C-alpha cells in the first residue's frame, strides 16, 4: 500500500523523526488546515453543508463531482505533481480528483477486511465511500440495478441566479442550465479568461417589456382610436398581406366572416366594438412588420417606425378600453395577435412575453376555451370549431414559450378536453352551418392541418417538458417509453410534412418547406430534452449509451437545420420570403444543440475519452471530426447574429471557448496551418469582428446601421455570400491521433444507425 500520511492515523511505516542535534535551527513546517468543505465550494467560496454530496453541488447539477479532499491526500497529490513537473503544471482539478479517487480505492482495498464500524473509526469521514462512484468498486452493501441508477444520476434542480436581490429560475432542460456544467469548469480551470469574450449588454428598448403589463400607455377614447385609422385603400393592402403571409391569421379568424365585419366597420366605424378595432390595428401592425421583412415587395410610404409603434399602442388602448378581462368577442384573438407583436419585437427571450401568455391563457380559461364546445348547446357549431382552432394555437404557444423560458407549462395535463380541430378550410363551413362537415384527409394540406400536426407531436413533447419540471426521479423505462412514442408519432405524420432534402422540395411552397424544417427541429429538440439528463452518466455507464447517442445526433441535426435556414433565407434562397418566421423560439432550440455538443466536448477534455463499452460513432476520429465541423459552422452562424442578439453572443462565446480548449489540447492535430493560421483567427475573433471567411465585398454589410430587426437579420444572412466554404471544408476533419492514439475504437452502437446528415441535406 502506498505510504499515505494522514496526520498519523495510517502512518505505520515511518518512525517519528529524531530530535535535532542543533536545536537552534528549527525546521519550519506550515501546519496544513483540514479541508472540511468540498472542492467546488472551497474554490468558489461557497457555504458547504459538508454532506456527501453537499446541497450546493446538488443544486448546481454537479453531485457526482462533489469531492472532499483530505489534507494528507492533498500533500500526496502535490508529491505526484512534483515527480512529473510537466503534468503537474498542466493538471487541472479534475485530474487531481481522479488521482484522489485512485488513492482512496487502494486504501479501501487494503482495508477490505475491516468492517464498516472500524472503517468509520479509523478513516476520516470524507474517505468513507458514500457516493455511487465508489459503490461499483467497494462492497459496502448489496445494491440493486435501480439503486445504482438512482444513485448515479445527478439530481438537478435547474438553475437559480441571484442578481441585485432579484432571483431568476430556469429548469434543467434550458440551454443556460446545460451550459452551467461548462461554466463551473471554466471558473475552476481557466485562469486566463479573456476580457474580450465577456458578454455585451443588448441594446435597451424604449419599452423593455410588453406595454400591456405596465400600463405605460396613454388612455384614449374610442373616437380618438377610430380617427387614427389609416385610409381604407392602405388598410386593404395590409389586410390582404396579413391573410396571405401570416398563417396564424388563417387559423384564428374565419375569412368570410371577417370580410363581412370589415365592410360593416367602414360603413359605420363607431358601431363596431372597440375590441374588434384593436384586432384590426394588430393586423395592420403585423402586415407592416411583414413588409419590413420583404423589402423587395411593394413599399408603404405612409408608414414609418414611429407610425408602427403608434398602432401597437392603439392595440393596447383597445384592450384596456374594452376591458379584456371580461372576454368580450374577439378578446382572445386580439390578445393573441398582440402577443405575436411583442414576441417579434425581441431578438432574444423576453420573460414578459411568457407572463403575457399566462394572462391570455387565464382569460381564455375564464371564457371556457379549455372545455369542448360540444358540451354546451348555447354554442353553435361554428363557434365551437373556431374556439377549438384558437385553443389549439394557444396550447402550441404555451409549450413553445414556456420551454423557451425554462419554466413549467401553464396548461397542465387533464385540465382540458377540447377536441382537435378539424382539417377544414374556411369555405367548408360558415356561421349558419348546423353540423360541421367531416374533416378533410391529411393529404389535403391546409393552414389548420399544420397546427394539428404540430400539436400531435406537441402532446408527446409536453409530457417530456413536464418531466423536466418534475421534482421526482423519472425511471429510465419511462424515458424509453416516451422515446418510442415520439418516434411513432413522427412516423405517422402526413407525407407532406415529413422531412425531405431541399433538392426534392424545389416545386413546393417555401412556407411548406420551412414548416418541414421546423417540424424536424421540433422533433430533435424533444429528443434532446428527453435524454439530456442521462447524457453525462452514459460516458461511464453503457446502459445509457443510447441517450448520449440521441443527444449528440439530434444536436448535430439541430445545427444542420440552423445552417440550412441561414443558407436558404439569404437573398435568392428558397426560403428568403419566409425569413420573418425565424425568431427567438427557433434560436432557443439551436442553442440547446450548441450547448449539448459543447458540454460533451468539454467533458472529453476534462474526463478523457468515454469508456470503451460506452463508445459510439461520435467517439472515433471521423465522428469527432464531424462534431467539430458542426461546431465551427455554428460558430460562424452565431457570429453573424451576435451583433443584434445577446443569446447569439452567448452561443458564439461558448463555442469559441470550447474550440480554443480543443486547440490547446492539440485535438486539432499537428497541422501548422490549422493550428497557427486561419483557425486561430477564427476562434479568437470577437462578435463584432468580420469572420475570416468573409470577403471584403461581403464585409461591407456589417455596418449598415439597420434600425429594424429584419433588416439586421437580412444583412447578417447576406454575409454568407462571401464565405469561402471550400477553405472551411478543407479543415473540418483534423487528425485526432494525439488524443486518441492509444484507444481501441469500436462502433459499439448495436442497433443504432447513423442518419447521414450530409446525405439528407444534400450537402
């Protein structure tokens, strides 16, 4: 057994030192203080409750890394570092922890004949094996498979931040909570943080939150509201654009019914309810918003940015004047359109929109939208179907916005029995219909079918999101049940909505093509959310190998979709007319994919390669090359968006940090061009700098000074025209032999099959 000095408790091989022959020369030895706090709490100066694992580590999702280091063992680690200076200088905290674990295992093996009481008597409390990492090596008590599963999983309580006495919480599935694992390591291991990488505050808006929440609107009379309406010929063009381009309008409004009411309004504006007028103002605002997203179409000289903001204010004035809490006709429609207005004003996640969504749902529930209209003879067949349509859209928004904010859904299971709306067009039924016609087949693609299909996947996704908010442990069997159900639901999607490469979609409408992409993003984001909590333990436990494979594969697919959207939404692309549909909701899913890949690569650097039994196709040279290639492409995309988005800056910052670490550890191989040339400039650029792949011609787009969200977005997308993709692709498969030269790579995936992202996307 190694000679370990632990304050004399186990020091049986050394004799006490002899008295010095020269008492006047005393050997000064610093008395080392025993470390009672765990390693993480001590390094971050946090209060530690001294249990295993401590509450602080459990709350941060780092229960498996909660380690107590004894003074004597610290000395032993220093001795090991002195014997190997190069390793000692470059070692990190995780390496020290691994060395300590080996020493403790050796100690436990030597004392295997001692009973538990003797072990407690002679060994310090911090050395008693209580966590799952030792249960596989030391026989303390009989364990079952379920015990091991529960013990190995780090219970995460989400992420809580406190700033200026204000608290903010997100659940464990949120991308910032996933990123916390890297942040903790960065705080401990990175001593040379680059100040240039610090996040820059996003520009403040005049109204940083939805106006309706703060009452920051001048009250107005109905006469003043009506008099502010633009001329009819201008409104006619805007209403036409609203219905032709905005799919939500075709869902929550019946065209023929609206047209009749529209004519009545112009005949006698003061006789129309103020809530309906507010809905019309919302349509005008959104139509002008769509005009900004498509500057190549007809111009509207009557409108300016200040005029547009005035119409947004009119929507709020109508909601207040009409008392939206009483839910008069068209209240939910006006509130829903107002929510879309506020949502598209922000490039990043806005908590105020989530609160606004909660208000809308409460008003809708008070009006009974959560109960199917067939229970109530007071409601006509027409009213019942329109209520089903509107409720289906609210359910969709609740899932998307709640998950984006990392918070529980507001519509809980079992609280609604509203039936699925039928696949009908507005010509199939009217206000005077006594009985609704049967639903059209799923082969007939309508605006309503898109909502229905997404909600079919959303039912499973909702269960998955609810698991992340559950305070109790979820058995792995339930995870696999939802995984199977998710795949079966995806397989049953109508053929028109199933994924197909862009080269097979050249004859399809651009909005249908983009909808397929969004459904694919929806599916893979659900897979990441479902399996994320098992991804870390899968590096050492082959039982969960499938979960890690799913997370990496789906994260790769998410980043491929991000790149595809960026390519096709630029001028001349197949999806350029739909670029307004890309918002912070889809960017959230892309951030999830980004952080999952970054965390996995960071764990590779900290913990080393996965165990051979847990290795898969992304753990060999070719697989890692593909992962790094995806990360590089994602870094370029986030850099293009970073000027106007704080979340994009965060994504670019995290990718840059991880890629720099990979480069420092020589994961990129020994190619001097890759190591010292373009790659270094690529990684160290700030968000405001022009990416090295951008030509001088395209770099002029960086400083256009655009004042609107979609002008900025279009400007960023045009940068892709100047990228030298051949130069990029020539450097996407580096040699990883320095890291993996001594590893016997095997597929180890069993029945798993690589989906072939390049083949699917035609890249």
